[in-house]
C-alpha cells in the first residue's frame, strides 16, 4: 500500500491502434504508478500490432525525478510492446525539460498544438509503418 495518496489526474482510452492519454496537474510517484498500471492494462488491446501513443500534456505540470523516471520506464515498456511513435500535445516548459532529460526513451516523437493535429499525425505514422 502506498505511503501517500496519488496527486495528479489522468484519463486513458484506446481507439483503433492509438492509446490516448490526458495528464493533468502536478504528479507524485503514486499517480505515476496508477497511470502506468492503467496504460499497461488498456494497451493490451493494441500490443499485438504497431500502435501510437497520443499524450495530451496541456494541463500537466510535471513532477519529481521519480515521476520522470516512472514515465520514462513506461515509454520503454511501450516501445518493447509495439509502440512505434509518440505524439505530445502542448507540453509546458517544465514538461518539455522533463522530455529532454529522457529524450532517447521517447524517440521518435513529435510535439503538436492540438488534439486534431495529434490524431492526424498518429494515423499518418501508423500508415507509414504499414508500408515500410
């Protein structure tokens, strides 16, 4: 049982071969652990083929080094389980710093300005993957 209650909110959903997540607030390790468990649970629907993560960071404030480490480990897991690309929506400056500190784990990725742009890019990357 965790020592602290989770701080930070998230939503996770799967549509086609895309796993969409929305992260909000300032996170602690417990929120990161809950998020990781939910992503892995829902990703089971897509891990049998190539898939893309779309991560909305517009309202995400980041967290400690433990949060960065947990999210980076989740991305490493995703890559080992068929994730071919990550699209981030509007990360704040602090979150961009967090991404840069774990840059290699997230490659390849793009940063976009809207959900619509993210969905179009995700579909394009899946189509490109099919033809390579």
